[in-house]
């Protein structure tokens, strides 16, 4: 079972790594340059703190999404039934789902 992330309990070096990963994932020339700068051993602490302040809201949002996803998965497992989180939408969109199943799709593909 995967553990929930508690942002406030993370050590500073993990938060710094999260900032770098986030900036690299954004993939713009500016954010990649900034991520590379933050990875340098010579990068000043105030620059790292500024980058964290500028991205912390987005990172905390991603952490909440991740933790919520784990909660939903745990709820599905604890209910001891097949995951059905998109079945109604799947059926509503496609009317009959047999053709989609025959094509190799399942409701969770459309979440």
C-alpha cells in the first residue's frame, strides 16, 4: 500500500527536489533553466526558498490530488467490489458498452 504524502513533514531537501521535478515537468525553456540552476551545489539558499514559495501552492495541490486518489482506491478496495468509478459515464457516452469492451476498452480508461 502506498503512503500518503504529508507536505509539511517533508524535509527541505525533498521539497527542493519536488520543486526541481515540477519545473522540469513544466518543460518550458525558462523552467528547465531554473530547475538546472536549483540543482547546482552553488545555488544560494534564498534562491531555493524563492522557488519553493513560487511553486508551493501548485505542489500542495498535486499532493492533495495524489492523496485523494489513494483514498478513492482504498475505498474501492475496502468495498470489495470491482472498481466502478466511470461505469455510468462510460455507459452514458457509449450507450452500449459491448463494442467498447470488444475493442479492448474498459470504463476506467475514460476517467
